[in-house]
C-alpha cells in the first residue's frame, strides 16, 4: 500500500531561499491518498491543492510505500487498542506523545479517542490504525481541550474523521489557540511540531450521544466543569471500557484546570457508570473501575482539606501553595510541576466559600 508524503519546512526568517542552510524540515504523512499502487496515489495527490500551516512551506507531495507506526498499541479488548503516552512534559524527544490515545473498531468504521500532542503523533496514530484495519476512520472524539490531546487531530481529519467534543470545546480551543500553539512549539521544538494546528470540532455533545460503529455502540457523555470546562467521556458498551480522558490520572500528577468541587462531584458520578475497566488520560493504560478512582479521590480530598486549613489559618496564597497537597508528593510523578498550580486553583475556589 502506498501513502502520500510531503516535506514540510519552517520558513527561515530573513532567508527567501527554499533550501536555506539551517532550515528545519521533516517529512510528513498526508492521509487520504492511500492506494494499492504508486501511480494511483500520485494521481490522487495531483488533484488536491494544499494550504501549508502559517510559518511553513511545503514541497510537492510524493508517494511512497506505507511504513510501520512508531507508536505501540496494546489490544485492551477485542477491537479496542490503547497507547500509553510517556509520563513526561512534552519535549523534542517525545514530540508531544504524553497523553493516552485509543481507537475502537466496529464492523463499519473506526472511532479514535484523543489524538496526541502534535501532528507528528497524529500521523503515527493513523499508521497504527491502518496496520490493523482498512475501515473508514469515522470519528475523532476529543475528551477535552488540552493541547497534549488535540494537536494530532489534523491527520485524522484528513483521513475523513468527524471531530467531536463537549459543547464548550470549540470556544475553549479558539480562545487558547494562540497560546497553545506558542507553548507547544517551544516545548516540542520546530521540527517535531511542524504542521500542528489547533483543530476545529465539527460537532459537539451537549449532554449524551451514542455512536454506532457498526454493531458497536459508544456512549459519549458531557460533564460539568471538573478537570477542565470541556470534559467528555466515552464508554464502549461491548467491552465495558470507559475512556475517561483527564477526568482520571494514574501515576502522572493530576492537573486541575477547572473546579475542585466539580471534579469531586463528577468523579463520584462516573463511578456509577456501567464500566468494568477504564483508560485514564495519563498512566495506566488499562485499570479496574471504579477502583482506579481511589488515588485521585484521595488527592483531591487532600487539596480541599489543606486549602481550607490554609484559608482558615489566614495564610496568603503564595505561602499556602507551598503547603497545600504537599503530603501527596510521594504518590505522583511530575508533582512539583503541577501541584503548585492545583493548590492555587483550590485555594482561590474555596476562598470565598461561606
């Protein structure tokens, strides 16, 4: 099988020459042109005009044999494949592959849950899917707005997927697009991040929705503000696997970007879902449910208790963030990176409680 590829390069500032010395480039996959022969692939590519991302240029596309994916997926249940992102901050070495990704294969089509933190990761995700099935990729479900889950969406969209998310997702991504683009470009580096764009959802889920992949139903559920203001979960009825996004963390320190009390409420409600296993947004990747909620429940409870005590003791916010949640340091990786932010959110949320 042949796929289309293109050489993407950052436009060298102050140099009009396409091949300027020191120019940063990478070869990117262009889904949507797969063909059994090179000639058929090339004919399809010639019919489509591409618009490069801002700040980049592209050479003419070319066709080459499909290669294996660099992403490792395990089969969590028949037709359910899960990839564990590395427990780390996005950087050039991991290209933003720090969040868990999954896809579910029905008899008629395939749904993908989250897309990773760069276009490069999304391309590898596409290749991993194609190693297992030639069925259409009908849906890309984004569990929330954070960049490590969304920047890989482009290749799935080009492959024909409809992008779905919670009702608040389009506005959340629009408001943060510029800052997400800048921060992830800086963290991941020019080459690995080339071609990455914040996606635009095609459709939103206001409360609940069911997707039929052909004899396989996925239940999508939107939640109140918790981990973020745009959280969405996916339940595969056949396997009983819940894809929780960042409403559940394992090993990786939870990141509170929404509401502490909202997250506690949502987590309690999620435990009532008819799931036997869960894929968290980070860590795992496959855990027993609802047992897997216990560490996160404990951590959120400590944040609440410590924040209330700091407020009652009259501690200023800057001083309080040094103590809130500190007893949890031994339980989570990347603790010092995220706990001060979590402490700030918890303190400011609870500060005006009666």
